[in-house]
């Protein structure tokens, strides 16, 4: 639960500091990180790593 709390705290910080332009960047980075972690052991891994 600690990692989720850090992400929620980051979004709260961005909301309080009115850094709205950072939301899409952070969201995209979290999405890419989740994609890499979830496909790490699958047959799709070589194709995803080839994209980057």
C-alpha cells in the first residue's frame, strides 16, 4: 500500500500547487511503467522493448 500512497500524494501535491500541465506527463509515465512491469514475463516483452 506504500507505493499507492506515494502516487496519491504526488497527485495531491500537483493539485495543491496547481501544476495541471504535469498530470498528463505523470499519468503517461505511470502507464508505461505498468505496461513494462505487467508484460515482463510474457511473450510480448520483446515487442514492447523494441518500441523504446
